[in-house]
C-alpha cells in the first residue's frame, strides 16, 4: 500500500516528551509565581510595588528555565525515543528480510520480557513455522512433479511405440495406457485431498469414528480376502467432530495400508476404536515385516511407501505414496495426534487420537 510520507514515530515521541516536560515546567513556574506574589516574605514587606519587583526578577529566570527545558526535552526525548524504538527497528528489519524471501533470519531480541520482546519472540516463532512450511511445500511440490512426470513419460513412450509399430497389440497398449492414466488420476485426486485437508476447508459436524471404521473394513473386506489377510474390527462408539468424508478417507487409508503392507499370507489386521477421557482413539495394527524406528519416522512423508516394493490397492494398480501423508494431514486438520509404533513381532501399530464430544451433541 502506498502511503504519503509523515513524521516518524521517534519524532512524535520526542515532541510528546518535550511537550509534557514543557507543560510540567510551566505549571511549576506558575506555582512558584503564585507563591512569591501572594506571600509577603520577610525583608520584602517594605519594598514598594512588591509584585512588580518579583516579576522583574522572576521573568528572566523563568525564560532561562523554559529554554533549558525545551533543549533538554528535545535532546533527551530524541535519545530516549531512539532507545525505546531500537527493538522495533530490529523487528522491522527482520520483517523486510522475510518479505524479500529470507526466512532464515531471526530477531533474537535480548533482554528481559516486555511487550517488544514478546512481539519479537512471536515473530521468530512465526518465521520458524513459516520456514518449515515453505520447505515442506517445496519438497512436496518437487516430489509431486516427479511422480506426475513418471506416468506422463510412460504414456508418451507407449504412444511413440504404437506410432512407430503399427502392428503392435492395440489391446495391450490400451490396457497399459489405462493403468498409467488411472495412477495419474489417483495421484491428482490425492494431491487435491491433501490440499483440502491442509487448508481445513471443510464443515465440522458430529462423527462416530467407529462407524467410519466399520464402513472402511466392509469396503476393504474383498481386498483383505484377496491378500489372504484376516480383518477384524471392534471397539466402542467414538464420537468426535469433523468432516465425515475426510475421516472416512483417513480410516480407509489406514486399513488399506495395513492390508497391502502385510505378510505374504495369513496376515492379520486389527481395527479398534475407544474413548479416553477427552479423546477418541482409532487404532489400526497389522502383522508384517519388522520395521525400524528410523523407517517409521519417514512413513508419513509424501511418496514414502515403507519398503522397496510398490504395493497394489483394491483396484489392482500401484499406490501413489500419499496414504499416510494424507492421514497425517487430516489428523492435524482435526486437531488430533498421529502415533506410529513398530510392533516387536513385525508390522506396525498406528494410533489416531481426536478430540471427543458428547455422543448426544447434534443428536
């Protein structure tokens, strides 16, 4: 926003200090004048025209005093205003650097806690979060670009082959193009879902997490049967608030990941809901390969699939590597907590904790 130039805050504070000092000096001189003119002092009782004599001696002293107060007020006020506004200048400098794209700079204002220090600390905290968010977005954009480039490059190669070899099996080409296109569509939809959850652009309403778990297990029952996995669902009513669509997506992603990342055969997946004081808990755990804590810490990163293999979902095509990243984002958007713990016998236990509400709210 363009603004007309105006006096600086330092000049305004200086003039304010000087004005108050001059006012205080004037009041003191008036009080002194009244005291001298209304009280007859010893030795001055017989002086003719006493009031005029006091005025003749008092006026020069008053003028010198006021001049001294003016100079002292301007100089002292300018100095004090500069000292007081120095922290604000540092914050302004950091703000301009951040506006120019340098998010690594920090104010780091020394001294004891006061209003300026609180502002500086809050600004530093904002910069830390903003820098982390921007770095995460840049990394995510790079990964997404790479993932989207792959199916497009494959499609181009397939079309080039078909163009140069007119006798190529058209049915096989169509099937492969359809599979590649399906993966690209799924990846795009996952990115849109992730963006929607990050922006929290959804309406909150009462949701029973146990119903979400029941619907997800019913939907994925055939996938579990295909993989030879036993799928068990149990638990209590778990009322919370949020987006039913997003919470169903969260539950479905967890159950689906538990199924496809399992033992080659005769594996198990347990889905359980419960209530703990002020939170509702969804727990999904499975049998599977042993996972190190170091690997677990990376599973919620975008495009991480947990192992070197690319697993297939219930539609028969490869996943896009955003399942747990979406779960993490949806959980955070609902003010919840996501905990991943490797099981000692193999597999992983994933716990989602969300704020609970009374089961009668909205009923």
